[in-house]
C-alpha cells in the first residue's frame, strides 16, 4: 500500500505557523515581516530584543517540550500495548516535579539556574530506577504500570508535603504552584541549550526503533518470536522515554496530556504504524504545545500552559474512554 | 530440527524430552493446564526453563535474535490486539528478520483465505479471521520450524480442516510442525502425538499406539471408543 507523507507536510506547515505566531504575538504584536527581519538580525532594536531574547527561546523550548512529550507518549503506548498510556504513568513526570519542588522548597534553586532542571532530571530518573527495582527483571507491563501508580501517589504526597513546608513563604510556594502548573514564561537561551540538544538527539535515536515498535505493540512474545530482542528493546525505549520526559519537565514544568492526546489523534487519522506515527507525533507535539502556548497569550488573565493542555486534553481523554473500541 | 532434553520449569513442566525431526507433524494434547502452551513457549525460546534445547543442531542460547526469527515461527493463543494495524501490515511483520522484504506476504494471505481482508484493521476482524491473520504472519517467515498453539480454536470446520491440511503441506516440504490441539480425533492423522499430563510427558509416539482408550481415560478422564464417527474432509 502506498503511504502518503502529505500529513507530515501538513503538520510541518502547522508547526511553522505556530512558530511564526509565537514569535509575532504577545504584549508587543509584530508583523510577520518584522519577525523575519529580526530573525535575520535586522530590524529595529525593540523587535529584535523581543524576538531573539524572549520569544525565540520560548518557542524553541516549547517545540522541544512538545516533541519530547509526544514521542515519549508513543513509546509508552507501544510499551504497554495500550493507546491510553502516557509518560506520566510510570511516575516519571511526578518524579521530575518532586525534584524541582525540592529544589525550590529547599532553596537550591536560588543558588544556580541549573539547580532546578538538574533536580528535576534527577527526580525523573529516580522514578524510573524505582519502577525498575519495584517491577524486577522479568516484569510484565502490568507490574510496571502498578509500580508507576504507586510511585505517582508517593511522589505526589511528597510534593504536597514540601508545599506545606513552605507555607508562609509566599514567594516560594507561589513559585512551586506556578511550576507545578507548567509553562514556558521567561524561558531563556540557557533553557534552550538545556533541553534542545538532548531532545533532538533522543528523537533521532528513536527513529531506528520504529519497525520493532510495531511488532512490540502487537505483543511481546510475538515480537520476540519474529526476531526482536524484546527485553533490550523495552529497556532502551523506557530509558529514552524517561530522558525525553525529564528534559521536558525540567524546563517546562508539568505539562499534561501532550503525550496522550497528540499520538492518539494522529493514530486515529493516519494509523498505528510507528514508521509514520513517531515522526508525525514529534512534529504534531511541537505544534500542539506552541499552539496552546499561543492560546495562553490571547486569553485574559495569566492562564498557564499546563492548564490549557489539560483543558483541551481532559475532555478529549474522557471522550476517548467513552468511545466504543 | 528441535531436540529438547529434560525441560523443567517449576511444576509447570517436568523433565520433558522430545524430538521434532524435519518433515514431521506433531500434535501436543493434554487437559487444560497440562502445560501445552508453556511447552511451546519454552521450545520457541520465549520462556526460559532448565534443560537443553537445540534448533537444527545448534544450542538455542547460541542463536542470536534475528536468526531465531528466521528459523522458527510461533503463534500463540492470545490474539488480543489494541492497535488498528491492517491485516497486510500484520502479515508483513513476518518478514521482520529478513529486513521487511515483503516476500510471501500475498501468497500466505491467499493461503489463509484473508487476501480479501488485506486492508481491514485487525481490530475489526472476527476471532477466526484474526487467528488466520496471525497464522499467515507465521507462514510468511518461511521458517523451517512452525509451532502453533491451538491454531484451530475459534475456526469453523472448513477453516480448521484447511489449517490442518496446510500443516501437512508444510510437513511435506520438509518442515517440522508442532501443533497443540484439543481435538483428539484430529490428532489421529498426525505423525507423532505427545500427551502432556500435569507438566509431564505421559506418552509420545505414533497416534494409533499412543491414543489408546486406557491412556485417554487416565489422562483426560473420558471413555474413548472408536467407530460410528462422522468424517469431515475438504472436497
């Protein structure tokens, strides 16, 4: 059967539009020509500053976060053979959240810009290692999933505890809540370098796994009988998925539903074949996060990115649950 | 083709030894929970057990993964699918260890009578159609060893007979075919029958000597009598 790559071009176009939109819209509204002039280093000082110092890093971070979370979702869904699985399931996101909240509550974050992301990455890997240890070597997907549920509860409780500790220190607890809701405000080039190279490398490393992921998503034993080293494949995609989620959580906070909604919509539209689904999800995830970030700029009040993705993703998730298989 | 010696896995399999020569058709029978599926998983290298297993004279532990996919095909009982791959996509997966060259895909879809379903999502197939799809995926590997776990479950009479006839054709091509079955009458036309009982090999050999009423009564708890049978065959 001939497979068309038209959807990829369509999603890429959406991404370009969302990218241009996030450079153009905000408190200072810029015309497309001004954006392009600023991008190539021309134009007046104000628009150059707005585009190059504020909006470009924010857009790049948003793209990396979206691509990473959506790819991570595709990996989880293939791993668990369940289209409803998502990066948060293994407790990786909440592990990252706990790390970041600890950095804020204990004051590490005020010492260095890198302390918060570093703590978030450490928390995410702590969660993955904990899941691996809890689920043992020959664990089934169900065991891993249950370990993730338990860890999610544990890390959530620990996060709430830290939040309680900061009661009275309004600035810190405000920061924590702000961070727990996820967002891309005030992202700098430091954040870009923190997330972009790792996410790009992770996404490229994933591409050769696509065929084996097709087999895996139809069953572990069947995949192994067809010549796939399933155990190795599973740990490799879990590790890559953790890294991608950790990087995204480190720079953007907890942004839910991207890894669930984006792959699911694309799967409904273009089928479950990972050869197409994985790259499409990376592009689509990036476009989705940039689009949601744009929405936060148009709505009144300071609506957070994580709130917008949840407001769009939550009802979608409920609709999916009610949909007959 | 497959030689297994002293296979033991807890109480699920105890000291099972067997030989599947090239060009042979072997049935594994036994009551529910006797260990038929477990035996097939162990022989296919999908479940670790004590004892030694050799495929084509080579110790299984020394055969790398892609080569395993070229030598042996296994079809399990669990046919649950959660992703809407098309029938053709699933059958084409049989060529994974061959770099997805697409060979045999159309032939095996025709052989399993699913060519007309090629573009339909596997999630929208009946149980029998789905089983034929996974059998076609195993056939597409062109593997010399075929292990099928209850391939005739949820198939209608005609498709069951076709699967058994296909197994005989594969045997005639020099392959080793091992099939787990519940239908003792079907097992009568196999070259070799292995009777599993609570993880142990209760008997093994030619069907007419192995499947005697005494053993059937001991293992299955039913009274067997020959004769007065309706025979079904393909036209």
